[in-house]
């Protein structure tokens, strides 16, 4: 039948692209690495170094996931081709909706995998550390920062990534003063680095008795979590440590002890905080990891050789500096100023549906085709 023959042609045209995708993903190298690591994990004394063993197991799982993903796409292709043949033989048009849905799903899966091949940066495969700061505007801006915090945690949930709140400074009147979260998963930083910048909100303020329209800004900083084996020159005398009582959710313990830690790197002015652990020592270790990540990021941005020479570029959290605008009123639209990608489903976006914006950014980064140059 004509409909099934058309899909056979589509599938045959798709097959070479599926093979090219396997090569682009480096599956042969991934299979060799997985085999080597599995052999290593079976050796005596492997679990003597628990931290290294856990990282090796995580790496094995990631490699196997990549291999299984391609195998699954190839099985999808085989199943769809079989469905075409069955539909032709039986002349059964009731199979067509299943074929259409399966073909669309295969195309989406291939596009997602293809986008992952664009993540070629040195730290794209790393976990992501996100810090959110409200701009000027009091409660309105603080509420907007809290909305962004929820948006990124929902994005992580959608993708099955682990999300851990490292620091959360709430405000009595509403919203947050700042928040830092770590999102753990393969290529988390590679995807989320597109979110680095100032985000602008336009809406009728729920905090304004006269229901006037307000514009608010929040800055989102995205850093890769730097592996421990990467050397970063941080002198103890360059660090000022402050301790304070934790705030926000966490039970009675957080109000009884000064377990929260804030580190200030004097040469650059970088400030990091952590209050998620019960122990002051654990919070300090987390702060040091975040500080290392921030300094490496600054070094990459400034293209300088010595961290002591770095002067961080401060974004103004105000009009004209935003990377994306979220308009709730008088119409509903989210638009990225860099790629011109937009969505009118603002509810879905605020619920973590960011893939369209992320994918558009990755494509533009790869081709250099920016909307605003």
C-alpha cells in the first residue's frame, strides 16, 4: 500500500544517518573503554579506594547507556520496517498510526543523540553548578529568582538528573536572596551552560496592590563541577571563611549550630556558600569544590594562565543585558534573545520544558548562527 511504501522509503533514507550517528557518538571507543573498566572493576582491591571505584562504576554505566541508546534506536528502525511489511501484506491501515508515531519518536531520539555530539567542550560532560541571584526590585525580583530555581529543579527531574541544593537563602517577605544547586548527570553542564546570563520577567506583580505590570531580573550563573584531579592554585591565605546558621528548610538542627560556610576568594572576589550538610567541615569541602569550579570557569572565560590575574566580569542584572525574556502579560511568550527561539507555552517552560531553548543554543553554537551578533 502507498502509505507503507512511503514510510519504507523514509526509513531507508534514515538508515545511513543512523549509522553516521553511531560513528559520531564514538561507540567503538566507548565499547572498548567500557570493557577495559569492567575488567579493572573485577580486579582484586578495586574497592579499596571507594571514591575511585564509585566513579569507575558511574563511568561504566554512562558508557553502557550510550551503547544501549544506539542499540535501541537500531531496534526501533528494524521494528518500524517490519511494521511496514506487515501493513503491506495485510493491507491493514490500522497499523498506520503506530507507524507514524514510532517514526516520529525515532526521529526525536536521533535528534537528541545528535545534539549530544555537539557537546565537545572540555567540561561539557561534567555536572553543573547553578547559582541564582535576584536583581534590584525587592520582593518581586526575589520571587522571580525562586521561580527560576524551581524551573531548573523541574528540568533536572524531567531528565532523570539528581538535583542537590547546596545553598538556599530565603526571604521572610517571599522569594530568595540566592540559591545554589548541583545538577548531576551526563552532559549536565553541556546542556545547561546555555542558561548562563540574565533572565527577564514581565508580569502583573502579585505583590502590587494596584496590579501594575512589573519587570524583574535575575542572574543565573552556570559552572561545571571540576574533577578533583584538575589542578587549581588556591592559596590558603587568599581565602576568608565565614560561618553562620543555616536558614530555610532542614528542621531544628539548622537553627542550632553555625554549620553553614561561606568562602570568599580575596583576589577575585568570588563568594561561594553551602549549608546543605550537617557538618561544618562537609560544607567547607563543598564550598571548596564550588570555588575551584568558579575559578576554572573564570580562567576559561578570561583566557589567562594564572588564577591570581583573573578579574571576573560582572553582569549587570538589569534592562538590556538579558539573554531571555519571559512575558506573562499582556501576552504569553518566552523568547531567547541569542537564538530567537521562542515558546508561547509559558506554563510548560516554567515547569522545566527548556529543551527547545537548549537545543537551539547548541545548534547556534555549532554553526555560529546567532540571532543577535
